C-alpha cells in the first residue's frame, strides 16, 4: 500500500511539473509576442519600472528581455540584469535565418529558459534578434514544495492505512478469539454444551455451525464408545465367572487327591513300623 501511494504521489508530481513547465513555456511565447509588438510599435521594448535586486526581480517580474544586433551585441534590455544573458551561437544563427529556438542556460547561479527568435518586420533597423528568458528557480521551488507535500501525504496515508488495517484486523479477529475461548471451556461434561457466542453474527455463523457440528460428532463417538465398553463388559461377565468357577473346582479336586495319597502313604508306613518293632 505504501509503495502504491508513493507511486501515485510521484506520478502526480511528474504530471504537475510537466503541466507547470508547459504553462511557463507558453507564457514565454506570449511575452515574446508582446515584446515584438512593442518593438515594432514603440521602437523599443518595455523596460522594468525600477531597478530591483535579482531575487526581488525574479520574484516580482521574472522576465528578462534583450534585443541584439546582427553581431550579437545587446542594444536594448528591459533590465540591467537581462544583459547578463549569455549569447547562444546556435540560437543566434537560427534567429538570423528567421527561426525560433528555446533552450536552458545558466544565469547568476541559477537556470533560465530562453526563447530566441528574429524581430518582427518594422522593428528598428539595427535590431536582429529578440530574446525572452525566465528564471526556473520559482518553478523548481514550487516543484520541491509540492513534492515534499505529496511525499508527506503519501507517508501519512500509509501510516493511516496501516493503523486502519491493524484496527480492522483486530476488530475482525476479536470475535474469533472469543469463539476459541468458549470452545476451550467445553470439556464434554455436562453433555450438550455448544458454542453460542457470536452465533447471531452472519459472518461467523458458518464457523460456529462447523464447530458445533464437530462437537456433535465427537459427543456421539464418545457415547458410542461408552456403550460399546458397557456392552462388552456385560457380555464377558458370564464367561469369566464360569471360567473362574471351573478353575476353583479343578483346584479343589487336585487338593483332595493330594491329601488322599498322603493319608494312604502315612497308613502304609505306620503298618510297617508295627510289623518290625525294634
């Protein structure tokens, strides 16, 4: 779940960044058209009203505009900060051929996006190329802010999902634990005891029914074993008694026979003694 939320957050971030980039690029083209119109109408581009620090300029205006002649020299700029835009030789040659090009480049320790193109007919004779640039620092800062918020949202969403899943699992398994606890208390006596806890819950009725059916089968098997042992004991009682009596009779006969033999032998010995006195 956490991986899915993170993937959704990154996908949304990339989509947002692409949309913002496209809107920024569209705004550069719109600014280029407006400055080209002013260059034709007023023979110069619109300058910034007051000098500003680079950070304030980027924050408030964020439009760097320069006009170059055929040698690449800056002849007009809407701000002194715009004169720091480096000349791109490939873009300059394309502008001289009447083509537009867009690129990124360095500017005062940050990155700018620059649109270069030829000036419109009717512009000052010395003007050959118009450049409009914007700093990408605000876009990057906004993208980082949005990314951090999305990652935080994904993390919080993952934690909330885990907590909710844990609570849901615990709530779902609590009735099962209660059923198991009642099942452990069933010892077979008295007979007929069955599981009744949560038997009315539709989701648990199947489990309770299966356990009670198992208890029914166990109780019937136990009763069958008791009855079988009782019947076997009754059936074996008479044969065992007969066998015991026979053994006792046989033992008695053997004892009487031994006594008779002994008495006879004693009589014979006594007669022998009387016939031959010392």
